[in-house]
């Protein structure tokens, strides 16, 4: 059995971290690591329902891991808060 690896920022302190939530937040954070985008674009790129994406973005925003920028059709970006990925560099 292959063990899934979650994005380090997907773990939230204020809620119970179940596998479905960790999987959803990992997919969202992987999209946001490439570029700031709106929730609809995240839903398309992560192949998730829009409502699920908005729910998890609000959870991540409450823990200051992501933030909204702009007015309508907010662009979501990562903040510097949270655990960082460990990269193996030669």
C-alpha cells in the first residue's frame, strides 16, 4: 500500500484533520504554490467542486495560511505562515 503524503500546510490546528480534508487542502495548496489564482481556477486545476474549494480556502484563511487579494474574484495567495516543505537538494 502506498502512503499518501500531505502538504505540510494542509494540517490545521483548529479542526480534526481527516484524510479527505488533508487531500483537498493538499491539492489546493499545490495549485497555489505555482501562482495566485481565484477559487474557480483552483477548482478547475485541482479537479474539485467549487464549494469544496471555497470551504477549504476559508479554513486555510482562518489559520492565515492563505489570503485574498483584490475585489470580486479574489486572487488567493499563500502567506509565509505554516510549515515549509523539505526539499532534497543535491
